């Protein structure tokens, strides 16, 4: 399958049309951004590592019955995905309080959240991805009530599946962001599931191994992503 036109170039991935109107090629680039794109760096090997982790996790969740956009791998930085009509909301699930939740509500860092906390954000960099509730999404037509119910249900299921997978690898899933889209009227998991979109800590040391290393200038960003891949049993070609 060949790339045709560049459909969209985002902060970390590029999407290309293909000869099949239902399929896109997603290219995972080394671009790494934080703070709505304000901080940017190219980190060699990041795209490849994220694609390998995302592919592994998409396969895992597909096997557990949750539909994903993933179709097949193409190269170390490219895969084929179903073309989705993305819903412009980000579904975040949190097992441990940190990040924007603590800044927003002043709750203690590291607080264990039982049950896990589900939050919706509008996907809009200019507005800094504001927190919204499901009524905003419905009234503004960003998603239907049924789509929100499905995304919420899938998000909790994904959290359970991923928590277990990471736990078996000596890792803690702190929080995660999922994006969903519509294909043939059905809700699919889209985008990526990687250390760029999830917070993942070492279970023993509680050291962050995810994009917080980049956000907070902790160093060893790609090496930490590779450590996650290694512990999940993923072999990287590089
Ligand atoms: P951003 O848009 O936040 O800068 P990326 O660089 O990761 O992020 O770009 C990928 C874009 O492609 C995102 O906007 C995401 O919503 C969108 N996307 C992800 N998967 C699909 C898909 N299967 N079909 C259509 N769009 C998708
Ligand atoms: O990252 P920040 O502290 O600003 O936001 P957060 O709301 O605490 O992020 C929760 C989770 O969603 C983290 O795992 C982020 O990496 C992820 N996220 C993301 O992938 N993309 C965004 N635009 C916002 C958050």
C-alpha cells in the first residue's frame, strides 16, 4: 500500500490517503511536543518506539473485544488505519491524581483514585483543550449521547486492560488519554496509545517513564519509552 496525499500533519503524526478511501497511512514522527505545541523537539527513535508500543496495545485491546482503527503495520514508523471521522473530544481516565487535575482542583499529587476518574476535554489547542462535560459535547454537537456513553464504557474497559498489561510488566498506568472516531456508524479507538498519551511509572521506584520526562526536562525520554517497550515484550528493530 502506497501513501498518496498528505491529509493532515499534526504535532506528532502525519496521515496520508491511500488507494482505498476507507484506509489511511499513519506516520509516527520523532517530533515531540508539550504545552499545546509550545515546547518542541525531535527525539530520534521516538516515532518508531511509539508506533511499536501503540501497535502492541491496540492488538491487545482488539483481542479483548474493543474495536480499534489499527489495520496493519507497514514499516517501523508507518501503519495502516481505518479512516475515522474523529470526535473532537479527548477521553482521559485517571488512576492516580497528577498533572492538570492537581493544578485545577488542588488535590494531592499521587492520590489514588477509586473508582478511576473519567474526564472529557475539548480537542482544541488554541483553547488549551478545556475540560468539558458530556452536556457540552451533546449541546454543541461534538458527540451524541450514545457516542459519549460508548466512549465512556470503552475508556473504563481500556483502563482495566491496560492497567493489567502494564502491571504485568512492572509498570503503573497513572492516567491515559484516548481519542475515538466513527467508521460505518460505529465507535472505534483511534489515534495512539503510547507514552506520549499515557502516564506510566516504574512500579517500584515510581519514576515516570512517559512524556513527563520531556515536559519536565528529566532526560532519557526515548530510552524510557524503549524501557516500556522492552518490559511489554516488544522487540524494537533499531
Ligand atoms: P495532533 O492533531 O493533536 O497534533 P497528531 O500529530 O498525533 O496529533 O495527529 C494525529 C491526528 O490524526 C489527530 O488529530 C487525531 O485525532 C487524528 N487521527 C488519529 N487517528 C485517526 C484515524 N484513524 N482517522 C482519522 N484521523 C485520525
Ligand atoms: O499533561 P497535562 O498535565 O497538561 O494534562 P493532564 O490532563 O493531566 O493529562 C492527562 C493524561 O492525558 C496524560 O497522560 C497526558 O499525557 C494525556 N494527554 C494527552 O495525551 N494529550 C493531551 N492533549 C492532554 C493530555
